[in-house]
C-alpha cells in the first residue's frame, strides 16, 4: 500500500485544517508611546483572512491607517497569528495600503508567519514593508527622519520603486 503525505495528494496539511473550519478573524488595536518615536498603533490580526472576510479586513486596516495618521501615530500591522488563505486576502492588503504606496509610503507589517511572508513577497505589494520583529520595524521608523520632524508627522518606510516603472 502506498502512503502519501497530505501535500502530495492535494489535501491541506493537518496544521492548516481546523475542525469546524478556518479560525475566525479577530482584530485588536493596541496604542503605545515609545520614547524617541512617539505614538504607535498596532493592529493585531489573529485567525484566517479568506474570501468571506477579506473586505472586512481591508476596510479595518484602511481605517486603522487613516486613524493613526490623524492621531499622529505610526501604524503597524502584526500578522504573527494570521493566515492568508487566498488571493483575496493578499489583495485586501493591497487595497488598504494603496494610498500609502501612491504617496511613496508603506505600512510596516511585523512578524508574519513564513507562508504569509512568502505570499507578501511574491505579491510585491508596494504599500507594505515586512519586518521579522516589532523591534526591527520600530528601528526602521526611528531611523527615517530627524527627531524634530517625527514629532509633527507619522513616519512611513518608503515604498520600493515599481520594477516595471521608469524610475
């Protein structure tokens, strides 16, 4: 009798299968003040982003970025406990950060799981910057502008140039 691993027969790996379906999407915002940086606003996503909730996730993320900008905070997205289940999930990030990318800024995404990091890297979304840790994201924010400018406006890591663009 031949035995195959779940990936060879097209079935999802047991680590991704949950009795009763995918983990529900939970979003929580945490506000902190960091010396030398000012306010940060971290949107923590937990669970699965799939076709059924991708629009909700996109809207919540866009609102988070807008609110942080109005409050003079640095927005961050923590994906350490999130799973992007489909292309709609990746597109939801692009929709929510498109305005940032258009202005040459990007949202710091911290601690994505390896499969999420791969999906984000493959997608090449110009409105996000992936960081392995919260500390590295905060270091990147701190090093972007002089302290006197940071006190008056939020800082975003510049978006990568479009590889198909002219400059």
